[in-house]
């Protein structure tokens, strides 16, 4: 202690310089960081302005202000409000149109869709039924997209309300107009399962999945329920594996499907493995799985459709060879 | 232990505060100097590149897709887009309305239009655009007049680019791009003869015709990377073909399914980080690939961005793409009548 005492009141110059240097360095660092942060912020900052939907609303509002009695402008405004997630304003505009033209199908469908979005099922149902009531005997009822829309949403509402038989009728009416509507096939399949028609439900759900085989989990979940009712454990396992795949657990899905390729759900499992391979960009492997499926079940519509899509003729070995050549043209 | 000892001993053993404080200050000073050096390096890098921090060397190649920044409105069904290397001028071609090329600054503010000469008639359809890296001149292909119009950076019409010889009477130029030497690459969708890629010298002499035997069907966008490898969107064959600087076939991107599907590839661009961008019109998305190290290699898929829709960051039939040196991407969103700007 004694040897340090003389230094206590008098610091060596180098120590003072060090202290100053630290202060300067920290100051430079802080100021530099602030300067860089400011430069970076203003360099990268962007002012996007109004979105497309906001612009559409503004334009439609201007149109209605300029011509308040123009129903097309009002319809555009209602649809713009709907797109902008302003259901109250959208309904007001649809009501204005319906005051002038009570049978305007566009306004009825638009308002019904807003009410459906607000979970007002009975309100929406009444409007959709009005559309079907006035259109079902129309000259072009067999190819009327607005009528098809009304039937589809009625099926959806009936299904939600547990009215299985009504939902089946409406979904079938919708599919009569648009047979490739996968959503309607799904609603039909779900309603059929609800009505105790599990076997028909499986057929409908398979149709839905034929059009949209990936990225849509609900049909596989419903398929699982249907197979459960039909007491088919391997098929239940297949549906569960496809739900795994759909929910991005691809490895797990593949493992489950691999175990099924020699049992009663073999064709489904092979198609599932093909779908997984195709989605992963392994086209050759996918084709191999699809070919196995079609060998086991030559009339399987999913296998036929999928191989055709890939440019493979699925029927004979000669056709397969031709198909393989075709696939190489597209670079697979 | 005596009470005196308890109070006196610790005072004797206490370390000297001055050397410890000195050591601490030296450590603080060293850390501060290191951080200042890093800050200087970072600032220099940023001022030189203008790129976001996510693109710092070593960070920007992790396969992450870019994010949406903003949109430029006021363009009618835009098709092609080009950007000056520094991102200060953005050029967008319109396929309806006035059918001109509109010019914007980096914030999206309108700066003017590029209009073909009056003696070229009134029926124009500007499609793809390229900026000559040597002169900053803007080259615009015109579908209806089968011409390439050249404008200065100031927007003034300069001339009509014509290939030498009788080539100009037969061609139908569509996609355009430059390499670093100022050579012009043009996809030719002529009605007589096979579709092809033309490589032209700056004065219009034909240096090479590429891809006639590759079965190109309506090749659209074209881009040249830093090694001179040319990527051509072979649109109606759902693929992108690569050719080396001698015109020999190299890698190819073919349509797979899912994220790697290529429905109708249209615009292509390469950025200075060797990322290849391909706009897929049919899937309303942009695919990103990492250019292979080998000249003949196939680019490796990295990521995709975009879905169909009208919201911010969604596309309705996107067509053209351009990249600037600030890691910004410009994509024409045709049916939404806007140009979208994305960044990392």
C-alpha cells in the first residue's frame, strides 16, 4: 500500500490520455452508429402509398359521387368495399342497388357473400335461395355460373347447419353446372359422410382430390373419417399419412405410406408416394409410383389423369415407352 | 482472529485499483476501435453498394426470398421492365393505353415517357427493355413494328437499332439484353424460320445465331450473367435454356411441380449476386435460382415468391423482371396494372 500512495493524487499522463482516448472512441462509435443508422434508414425507406384495394375504393367512390344512379358504379363500389374488408359499407351499397332493382343477382350474391363472411348463415341462405328460385328455370340454367355459385354456397351453409340431405341436393345441383368444381365435390363428400353415405362420400372426396391433390388437407381429413366408418384401417392410415404430407411432415408421410404398399391400400399409397415425389421435383420417381398404381388398378382415374398430365400414356407397355419419350421432350 | 486483524488484513490484500482500471480502459478502447473499424467497413460497403444489410457478404446467399417493398401505379398492363444499374431510372413498357415506355425514379415518381419517332407510325407495342451498361442508352423492342428503338438516358429518341444486312427485314425482336461488352442479345420470334437468339455487336453486325436447333418456341426474356452465360426463357416450352458465350447449350431449367413448376416463363434477370430470376406468368410467381459454378451447370433452385391476387406482393400475370445493384427487384404485374418493387 505504501508504495502506491505517492501516485494517488497524481495520475501518469499516459493514463489520462488513455481515459480521453476511451471517451473519444466511444463518442465516435456512438455518433458513427447514429449517422449510419440515419443514412441507412433514409436510404432504404420506402413510401408505398395506398394499396391497390384502397385505390380501387377511391376510384369507385369517385364514380358513385359523379353518377349516384349508375348501378354498375355502385356495384363496383360494393365489391371494392368487400375487397377492402368493409362489410358494413358493402352491404349498404348492395342494399342501394336492391332498392332500385330487387332482383339484381349480382347484388344478391354479393350481399349474401358478405353475410356469409359475417357468419349470418340464415341471412345468406335466404338471399342464395332467392337467386336459385329466380334462376333455376332460366334458359341457360344448365350453364349459369351465378346459379352454380348460389347452389354451392347453399350446400356449404346447409352442411354447416347439419342439414346433410339438403346439402347433398344443392352440391349435386352445383356440380351439374360445373362438374370440375373441387370445392363442390368436397362439400358433397362431407355431406354424404354426414348423411351416413360413407362409400359415396369417399367417391366424391376422391373426385375433389383428383383436381387438387396437394396443399389441401380437409378432403384427406374427411376421407379418414369415411374410411373409419367403413372400418378400413389401412385406408385410414393412408388418409392420415396424406394429412401429414399436407401439413409438411413429408418424411413421416412417406414412412407411413411405404408400410402400406403391399396391403389393401396399396394403390392409394402408391399414388400418395407418387404425389410426394412429384411435389419434390422427382418426376421419374413419381412416374414409377404412378405406373405401379395403374398396373394394380388399370382403371384408376387418378392414376390415368396424373400420368396423362405428365405426358405418359398409361395403358400398354408400348404406350408407356412412347410416354417416356414424350416426357424426355419436356425435360423430365 | 483478533478484531484488529479482521479490519486491517483485507485492506492490505485489496488489489490496486489503478492498474485494474487501466486494463479495463485498454480493453474498452480496443473493443471501441474494433467496432469503429467494423462500422467504417460497413459504412463504406453500404455507400458503395446501397444494398440492405441482409445482403452483407456471407449473409445474403441463404436462399431467403426477397420481401415486398412497394408498388408503382399508373402503368397500363405493363410487360417489360429495365432499370439503370444504380436503380435511379426505372423503365416500364405498357401494352395498352398509350403503349409507351414510362420512366420512374427510384421512389416511383414519374419522370417521363419514351416515345418512338413520329415517322414510325402510331401502332406500337413496346415489350422488353434493356439498358446498355456502357452508354446508359435504353433499347426497347417493339412487337408491331419489328424494331428496336434506342433512347438516351434523358428520354430523347436517338435512333432505331437495325441489324446489318438483310436480317432486319426478317426478324421479329422480342427479348433484349446486354452483356458487359455492350453486345446485344435479342430473342427473335420471326414468323418464317425457327425461333432463335441473336447476338449482335454494338454496331448491329450479327455475331452469332443461337438455339435454332433447340426448338425454341416463342422465347421471351433473355439475361446475361457475369460469365457471359445467356439464359433464355423458352416460354411456350415451359423451360429456360442456357448457352455459353460461344453459343453452346449449357444448363436448362425445366418445369417440375410445386414450387419448381415453370408454367410460362417470361422475363428473366440476373443480379450481381449471381441469382437468376424467372417470372412464371402462369403460376403468378417469380422463381429464384443460384447460378451454377460451372459454365455448363444447371442453376440450383433457391426460392419462389408471389401468389395470385391483388394484394400487396400478389401478382396477376406478372411478365417482366429487372434487378439493380442495390438488391432490388422490379416485376411488372400486368393485370394489376402496376410495377412491384421487392428487396432483400
